C-alpha cells in the first residue's frame, strides 16, 4: 500500500511516498481503509522535528482520518467490516490503511461525507472542550475568536454560535472575515489593519469580551487580553504565529481574569468518556448541518507539499485533507 513517509526531519518537500506492507489487525484493533486524512498545523512542526511529540522514523503525518473498516482483530465487538469510522491517532494516517485501537474510533453518521468527518475530531473536539469544559461559555456571552478562518478557529466560531454566544471573528484579511461571517460570526475585526484591543472594546460598548479563544499567540494575545471583560476567560489553544507570548500577570489581576490552558490531547487520555460524549455531540451537529466541517481543499498524497504549504501560509479556510 502507499504511504506518505517522513524519513528525516525537514520541510514538506522532503516527504516521500513509498510502498509498505498492509497492516494486520491485532487483538482489540481495527484496520481502516483511509478515505481521507486531515492535516493540522502541528503536522508541519512534527515533520520538522519541532513538535513536543517525536515519533520514530519512518512515520506518516496526519493525526486524524476517516474511512471504512477493512478488518477487525480479536475481541473487537463494536465494529465490523464496512462500518464508516473516524479517528485521531497522533500521527500515521497519511496512508492507504491504518491499524488503530478500537476505542480510538467513532462512528460516522450516514449522510456525513468522509472527507468532512476526517477533519472534525481535532478542531471541533478542541473547540468544544475549550468552550464547554474549560470556559463554560454561556448563551448571551461574547466570544472573540482569533485566527477565525483557520480550521480550529472556524470550529470555535460555529460552536460558539451554536452555544448561543455573540461571536466576534478576528482574522488577518477581509476575505477571511467574510468567510467567518458566512459561518456564523456576528462581527469581524481585521487585525492586520485595525487595532484589535480598541475594536474589541468598541464592539462590546467598553465592557470587554467574556471569552477569548486564541490559537494564534504572538502579538495579538496581549492586545486581545487587554480588551477582556471583568472575570473574562482567556483560552490558550496554540501558537500558530510561531511566537509564544509573555503575558503580564497584572492584566489578569486587574480584571479577575481566568487564563485557561487547553491541552485537548491530554484531556481525551485522562477523560475518555467525556471525550466520547463531546464527539457524539459534534457528530450530531455535523449530521444536522449545525456545523459545516468545512473542507477548503483535497489533495492526493503526491501533492502533500502543496497541502502543507497552504497551511503554513495561512491560506486555508477550514481544513486541508489528503486523499490516499
């Protein structure tokens, strides 16, 4: 079978496609024929050797995927051949087949395309965990989303709207803001041209934002934090800008702010039942078209470098997917 492999650390152009043996389903495992593998920003870090998790060579990028069950191992009772499933495994999905533990899979509802299902677990899983479990977002509150047109940002926009919040999309261009508004954002701020702090204050009549969702980091984190409401919650999702901000702690004191880290991967390890409940909620919303699970582009394995480039240059609106 074909697999996209990282044989040494480097840029996406260094990835190679090779034929490797098909996997076998061990006890408690399921072999999935991969229909689509979704990419995330951390995949770029992983193949460059800059991610906190460093898998052994050779490895395939892509943590999340969707497809159909090809075979089940001994002891597996929840799945059978032909079932539509999706999963997240950290790395290794950019190949034609993958063997995973059965408990790492969720069923994909009929009517939800596998290409959409492939990119739903990490972005929407992270966003729902952040907004529901960490920030406890309430209907009527104001939510500001930085990087609102990217995969994880768009998920927060859509879920925030579904949870009854007033959503302010913050992004780096007018077309990205227009895209976010089409997916539920009530207001937009182009932080490449506008003062983020002042515009957030203006859009909240000086009261500030209740919840800030930040997958970007860099200079925008502190600017947004300075526009937070009394007892607001600031969600630290990631650092797509490449810069980890140094937050002055006096800003937290002055408004009794909660600074909340969101480590979704550790959450699902420590609390798998809560994760499964969140995923059931997300998949139900997707099936009902309450969230879009938007796929910006689909690339074959042979064009993986182009796919990674679209993510690195922040050109993607929603998810980028590889099709083995």
